[in-house]
C-alpha cells in the first residue's frame, strides 16, 4: 500500500522544514549570481542598494528558534508518516512503534 491515509501530505511538512533550513543556511550570505539574475531587478539597482546582494540577516536568537522549528517539523513529519503507514496497513503495531522510535532517534 505504501501509505496514503493522509493523501501523502506529511511530505508537505518536510518541505516546510527544508524551506526554513534553506533560510538558515543562507542567513546573511551573499546571493549567488544565479539568484541575482533570477530576481529580475535592473543590475543598476545593486549599485544603488548593494545590501540587496545579500540574503536577509536574522539575529542569532531567531536562527536558533528556526532550528528548533525545523526539528519540530521533522518530528511531526515522522509521526505523520508512521501513523499513515499504520493506518494504511503497511506497518503493524509493533513495527509502528519500533520504526517510530528508531527514526526519531535519527532526528535527535
């Protein structure tokens, strides 16, 4: 069966976590030439506003909370995935519990 009890929406939770993680990684870094090109801004704009060549710089405290959010979302995705497989008949109760425990350890 491979799940489906939640229409595979648990992957959306993982997508959100990945998007937040990308913001964390790029925090305050200079944008790549490709990113600058994709913004469709006149190149002269960056001469007037050189700070726009960089991704927004969030304070360390905010970044730490974003990291907590990523972890919480990954945990939520794992719970949703395991319950999905249980409800869909892919896992029995014992494998549900053991896989959940094993996969949560990987997130920690």
